[in-house]
């Protein structure tokens, strides 16, 4: 075996380095042009310019909302016990459901079963100057009726939970599509400097728990810097937020800077949006070591505020605690805040399940609206409350099955008309019949309230222009203030 010649090795390395760097140099101008074009197509460059704030440099429409808080009622709450009062359905309770409504229709687990009407077990009352009809299960939300825009004519295309969640969040059932929060981060960036622009929180009730896939807040085909970041609802919001023993803040800063330098070298050699993501995420993680403990320290909140939300113990994993945290995130410039409450999949035990789930969310939802309003933030914060679909007007044992042809959601703040009930279902609540709103319509309207034309927020993928609303979606201008 020949002996190693250090001189020959050094010359070899130098020759290799020279040739490599020369190749990069000759391709430098072409690379710069490609990077510029790719940056325009994807909205990301290896080193974002100062003041970078998303790919959209100006709003397409007047900006009514600056941020979105999506209160996602995972599992599909029954509209018949919440926001769509159907006295004729109640009168038909226990009797055969008319075949004229269901013949040839897609049903979930009730397919080929004997269909009997299930009337609402609750009463509804009128509230506010608008006289909005709201179930007695939601007495606190009823106090903010004149701030709500209830859409009773929602329809979706997916009848199973996972695909329906994906459709409500991404506008598609195809895996790998970006969530609405990722689209907002991609298009608009975020005002937050020390927190991610898209944050997700989870809570759960005692009944009707439905699993939630992390792809619901995925950035999909967009660079991963735009994905939603889940915070723990119980205990420490972020695991390992502190430095390891013996590592001080200045040492940690040096580590982050050195990693950024090495990633920067790699970014100078090849175009890859994920390199920019790594640089940004290391920096964000360092900033979060200071911002997250302050964010989750509720000692600055008054007892009156804690009582307003019904928070018994901050950080206890409850929906109430998450709602208060959502307000604090909104104050700090987070663009999209998504709260999942898993408690609404009531194929059985509808009555105790609905009572329990409504009790979990009613007070805190109303408190969030009131709190934002008194702080002058409701006008530019869009709140969306609803599930991935609704429930059938037919019974399923002691519950209700999935239903996609007519269900209810509500919006508040962010430029929507308060005290408005929009659209309607038929007399038995089976199908939306007036002013029907699709999921794509809802997405298009949300983007319009944020100042974005949904047809102009897209990215090129596999030769196609991909967007949140697919090839459809119409802005529901009638609900805009």
C-alpha cells in the first residue's frame, strides 16, 4: 500500500477546490438569474431581503382583517343543537324521514338504514337587536349575537373526517397541499418577530373525540417555514425551551450564528428553499427561548380577565386557556391562530356530548370576542367558528351521522357584518337551499377580508398553478361590512 504523500494530497485538494469554485463562478450569473426567477415563483430566496413580509407586496383589496383565529370544532358539531333552529324537524321527531329528501343521496354510516327524524333536544331563543336564533346550549355566545355572522348554508364535498378536515383546511383532499394558515404566511408574512406566524393549539372534551392529523397545518408543497407550529396546551408550551445545563445565552447565540453561516455558504452554492427555512427556524427557535415564557406567563392577566374566559388554571390544556393564549398571540402579531377542540363526533350520546362540548367552548368563545372588542382588536381580527361538516337531521342510535349538504359556521370581526344570519337550509335542515356557501367560497371570502384576491395567491407546482381555492370559489360579498 503506497504511503500517503501530504504534498500531493494538498495539491489534489487545491486543484479540486479550484475546479469546483471555477465551475460555480462560471455559473454564477446564470444561477443569480435562476434564483431570481425561482424566488418570484416560490416566494422564497436563500436570504430574504430586509423587511421581507410575504410574496405579496401590496393588497389586492382593502384590508379589513390582519389576522385569523380559527376555532375548529373537530368532529362536526350538530347545527340542529347550535345555530339552525328547525321546529318542523322537532315536530317530526321519531317518525320516518321523508324519502323524497334522501333518495339517491350520499349518506355516511346511515346508508341503507331505516331513516327516522331526530328533532333538536334543545330550545332556541332570539338574542340581540338582530333577533338571532341561538340554542340554549350557548348562553354566552348568545350575548354577542350582534357581533356574529352565522352562515347556515355551508356545504362541503367530503363526508369522512380526515378528508373533510383536509378540505376545510387546505381546499383539497390531495395530500401535500398547503393549509390556509400556510397560504396566509406565504402571501402576507407575519407581524410577529419573535414567534412563528402560524400557531396551532389543541384541547379535547370527554365525548366524541376525533383524531387530528398534523397535515391539517402542514405547509405542503410550500417551503416548510410556512407550516403551522403546534404549542403544547398543557405544561410547557414548547419542549426544551431552555438551554442545556452549562450553556449560556451568549454561547447559544454563537452556535446559532455559526450554523447560519454554514447554511449561508450552502445557500450560496445551491438553490433550495429548505436552506432558507433552516436558517430562519434556528433563528426563530433562539428568539422563542425568550418570547415563549413571557407569552405563556398569565400573571399579567387580571382576575377579571381569567374569570371572563373561565380559566381555572392557565396552561391546564383547556379550550378556555387556549382562547386566552390566542388573544395574547394575536396581540403579538401572529397571523394565523388555530384552536382545535376535539369533542363533536356524536354518532351516539348526542345529548350529553353536545352539552359537554358546548359547555367547554361557549364561555371562552364569547370571552374572546368581548376581550378583542374591548381592546380595539376585533375590527381587524377575523374569527371563524365551526367544524369540518355538520350532522344529519336523521338519528343514528342516540346520535347523528355526518352530513355535508347543509351545516352552520359563524364568523365575527375582521370586516364581516354582525347580527347577520346568512343563507338557509330546507324546512328539515337536510340541504342548503338559499345562498349556498361552499368551502372554496368561504376561503375566497376569508382571503378577500385579508386584502387578497384568491385567484392571485398561488404557486407553481408540477407545471400547474396551485391555490387554496383550486379552480373555484366566489367571494361572499354580502357578509362583508
